[in-house]
């Protein structure tokens, strides 16, 4: 007899990392003593891979708003939104987000992943859905949940998208899905090119702005504002756990579409609603995003300083002003050793290995934040230099260039 538990075996490289004492995941943070720092195993480390781009998760104003909401409304809502779990606070956040990003309506859910899963009713068997090759895993799962046959176009390649759509049935509804700022590489969608193709073929454009809300655009409204093309986006999803320093997600779009998803999006329909504390914290964060544009400027400055320093060391990392950087390392074991070496040097950074990235293309994924000081950036660069030399990476990169 075959037991379903027989498949519950980790990949061999994960087992090897664990046996070598360099398994990097699920490390518990014991404290956050200062901005940009965490305590792990009693050691204070520079946190180099956070999505807290504006440094708001530890802001006392968010903590105060969260504590006040918890005191007034409790820690949880005890139900889904459609039952007894809807709060006036949820509706206030939905109204504020809709006004902020320029949509008729918004549906707030409990996570950013859930926001994309809630799109499943739009991605059914009748629809032709084309998604960027680097789109987030939650979009892939939404397509599976909806039952569509998902087509993938090469990353940020509008011409390839056009060829895919050209080959599809003209009588089938078409949907194009991409990210605003890509979660692994940090590059920004070619919105002018992708939107033009979508419009040409009568496709609805869905943009996952989990990482660019609060960051891109003059007012921090995201990739649509960044390009001056917000009306080109038909539906947009957001995460409240990154620039807004809280937890939760949201789907924005035309009122009839959001009403449909409220009643048909099973991921939202049957999940407990966003706690009062997280909702209030996200509301307060929206105020700060509007009132303190210097935070976006600081993120860009930190990103440029960090990416320039990495490039000068010899790492094949493009100089950028967006906060996400993927530092190419190569094979899985070397990447895990690199992460362990960085940790030894006092820097907590995330290795991304297969299947999160293609086999043999493992990276260290960094996230610059407004909370990082120049001294902390220097520590990150010193850690990369020390560990890169010890592992022979810098010499190998130099030889490859020569």
C-alpha cells in the first residue's frame, strides 16, 4: 500500500543545507531593537531582505493606531466579511484606497496572496489568460483555481505577448496579468508596451502592485501613476504588508467587478476578515505615504548606494533606484553558503533557490528600505565583499569579465 506521506521529503539540497548547518529559512526573529535591525539567536543583525520599503512596520504611529483599534474592537472579527466580520473600519480603508489609486471600488482581504487568489472567477475556462513569466506564485494559483489554461509570455516582452494573443480565439475573453514592480528582480513593468498590446487585442489588464503601491509615482500611487497611465489598468491588486507596514491585501477595479468578486471570490468569501489592528495601521500608513514623500526619496538613495556598491565589487547587479535587488550567485549550495557567510558577518539576507527561481540561477534577494542608515549599507557591502572573497565568487566574476 502506498502512503501519501511517502512524498513528504525535502529536496536533497535542503537536506544538505540542514546537515551543514546553513539552512537559512524560518529563522525566528526575537526582537527588532532598531530600524533595519533584528535579533536572531541573540545576535543583532542588519536586516537586508525586508519588504518594509518605507520602514513603517515599526513606526510608533502605526503601532498606536493598531493598539487603539484592538482596544476598541478586539483582536479578531470572528468571521468572514460576508457574514459578521465586516467593520466600518474595513469600508473606510476601502474608500481611502479607492480614492488614492483612482478606482471606483476596492475589496480589502486578509493577505496580498489572497487578493490575487480572489481573482480566480475572472480566470475561468472560457477566458484566455496570458501572464508574465515572472509573475507571482499567487497568480499561478489563481489561474489554477479558476480553471483557465494559463499562457506565459517572456518577461516584460510586449512583442511576445502580442504573438500569444494573436494565436488565441478572438471570441474568447482575454486577460493579461503582470506585476507592477517584480518581486524578485525589482524591475518595473513595461506598462506602455504591455497596455498597448492588451488594448489592441481587447484584453483586460490586471496588475499586481503588491510591491509598488506607496513607492512608485510622484504620490506613491504605484506603477500607473509612475507612467501616467492609471486608466490603462482595469484591475489592480495590492499588498498592505510591504510599503504600508501592516498586513492584508486589496483588489481594486470597477464597482461591478468588485461586487462580483465579493460574492464569487472563494478565497475572500470564506476567509476570516482583516483584524482591526491591521486595518487601522494600514489607514495610518496611507496618511504617512501622502505626507512624507522623503521616505520614497530615501529608499531610492539607499537602493542606488547599495546596487552601485555591489556592482563595484563585481557582482552582476544592475544599478537601480528600486529597492529590490537580485544578486546572482548561481548554484543552490553556493547561494546557501553565501547566505550563511553573510549571516556570520552580521547581515540577514534571503537566498532564493529553485523552484523559486530557475535551477542554477540562485540569487541573494535584497530589499533596501528607508530605515537603512548609510552605516548599515556599508555593513551589507562589507559582508558581501568578505563572503564573496572567501567563497571565490569575486575572483570567478573578475576572471569571467576578463
